[in-house]
C-alpha cells in the first residue's frame, strides 16, 4: 500500500538516523552544481509510479546532498543548530496539521500560542490586559505587520482611501532589507524611507535621527514610524532603544524593535540590558528559529496595544465589537487565513527547559562569540570588526579577500560561512547561533580556515 502513515514513519526514522549520523562525520555536505546534481540524483517527476525501494533510495540521496544547516560547521545564516524538544514539537505540529485561524479547529494550540504571546509581552513589560501578538511567517512579515499597524494608527481611513503622500519612516542604514520591501508593499513608497546613519559600532545615531525628523517636519512631511534593530543582520549591533524611544515619544512615532536576530536576549537577565527601554516600544519581534534552535520558521510579534492588531488585520468589525470568541479566533489578528502552527515547537522547548533553559541557550551563544573574539584578538593574522558584544564575529584573516575565501571554502566543501560588509569593508561573518556548538567546534572552524588558506595560497585572491 502506497499511502501508509505507519510505514512511512518507519521510513522517516530510518532516514533521520542515517542523516544524523552523517551530520557528525560530514558536517558539510558535498555540494555539486545544479546541472551535475540533476544527473546524479533522479529528481525528475514522471507519469508512472515508482518502485518504493527506489523511491526511498532517492529520498536518502537527496537528504545527504542537501546543505546541512544544523551541523557544527554551519555558520552561513543567522540560524543554526537544533534543539531536540523544538524538533519534537514541530513533528507533532506536522502530524496534527491544524490551522491557527479558529479555536474550533486548533483547540489547545490556540491556548499554547496565546500563552507564549502573553509570556513574551510580559518579559517586554507590556500591560498584560491590553497587549497582544501573533506568529507571523518570519521576521520580514513581523516588520511588515508592524508597519501596517503604524500606518493605520495615523488614520483608519488609510485602509479605504490609500496613503497620503507624505508619511515618512526611519530605519538605520544597517536595518534589514525587508523594511524597504515592506514600505513599498504598504503603499508608503521607498522614497519615504530615511536611512539613519550609524556609529562605528553599527548602532543608530540618535542625533541623526532627530535631525532627519526635524527636517521632515519643516518640509511639511508626517513622520510616523521608526524601525530599530536588536541585532543588525551583519554586525549584530543593538540600536540604542531607550534613547530612540524618547524621540518616538516626543514626536508621536510608532517604535518597532526588530529583534529577528538577537531579540531573544529578552530571556536573559544578563543580556536584557542590550535592549534597555524595550518596554517603551509599540511592537517587538524576535525569531526563535534564529538563536533558539527552533525549526524554521518561528517568529513572534508582540504589540503593546492589541487593538492595533485588530484595527489592521481584522477585516470584519472594529475591535470594539469583539466578543470573547474573537479573542480565541486568532485569524482576527493574523495576516494569513490558513496559518501553520508555529507555536507548538517553541512551546515544547520552553515547557521542557523553562525560561531558565532558554536564557542559558542565548548566554552560551554570547560565550561562544566571546571565545571567538578572544581567539581573533590573540592572533596577529586576524583583524576584527564590529561591536564587542554581539553574536556576529566579523573578521579578516591575513590579507585574503573575504568574498573569495568564503566562496572557495564552500566550493571545496570545507565550511559554510558567509561574508558581510560595513562602511565599505568586506569581512567574514562568523555567527555563533548554534547552541549545540562547543569551544572545540569554534576552534575547529578557525583551524579549517587557516589550513585551507595555507594550502590554497596561490589560488586565493588577496586585498
Ligand atoms: C533575519 C532578519 C530578518 C528577517 O527574518 P526572516 O524570518 O528571515 O524573514 C529581519 N530583521 C533582521 C534584523 C534579521 O536579521
């Protein structure tokens, strides 16, 4: 029988075992160019059914050829590692296959999502009764939703009539690219973004923010929104939220804190101070899939006043007429209609290890960053960039061209690591977001890089 869940769960277990074993011995998958790969693995879809043995064999080949994004040598994106409890929750969510739109079809899953939102809002310092939140598809969507709410707060008529021409928003020159994309989507227009300068550590320059706002007001424009970042994508810098919030208060601007990358510091007593003033924001988001070993995607958006969520995303009635049931029908505050259950995996993790365990995860990642920084600072062949407290450890080795070096490390299946740039300098960006990594893994990473450059000196470009 082809459609047999019990049989296929056995297949899943078999493939999972094989994959997890391979991940230890081959932390970097052998990559092949797409054209070649299509010849090596039978990816083609055909009219006739396939023999099951052959089918399973192909599945295995695909799994082994896929880039290993949770291994100890994956530093290429802002996510990495996996916590088994979060994976367990995710597997259950797949099996249950609820949609989060209504209580009727999601039951306890609604309570689970609400519990996370309440607890996170509480950590931020929002009022429990009036705050709310949702699980958008990711950090980009969290930014989008915050922008829609801020726009509609200017005037509810915008929903009907479209945007007035002069709404202006502010983000750091190091802000995430989704801010730009979203600005065109909400009808404000990219020309109305002011990219605020940053200091040498990549943190937003509040003086420059103030000047831009004053200037726009003098020109008759209407400033309405600031997007500050807790962990910028390249340098992992934290904008000075407390000072920015004072500016926002003065000019009555919506403050969204984009913590997609490092907002999870909210769980740590030790690192909470990096987002001091967060309580004064209007909305805040973070990605549990980035630093907390939770499968993609798991983004949490909390809002100081949940009425803003209703105003923008409930298409039926104004929030004033909501009943108790509305509170339990999460579709009233989400962008999507059918919505994947992204809450259970994070709940399964939190329930098991507690807030204490989550706090230890993020603190360990900062420790790994510190270990990396120390290694670099103690070695004259390296040059370091960026702020002192950050999960992004940016560096150059000898005078090798960062772009070329990262590319060759990938092509030769040695290491998955990327590069970034700041103020016209390119560098390698090591991100210590894999909570399963140890000091040994970090040192192995440096060792691989050093050996590789030594061996390939002639081929590598220098700057
Ligand atoms: C990663 C990132 C995002 C986007 O998050 P996705 O979940 O990938 O959409 C937004 N902002 C910052 C600062 C990020 O680092």
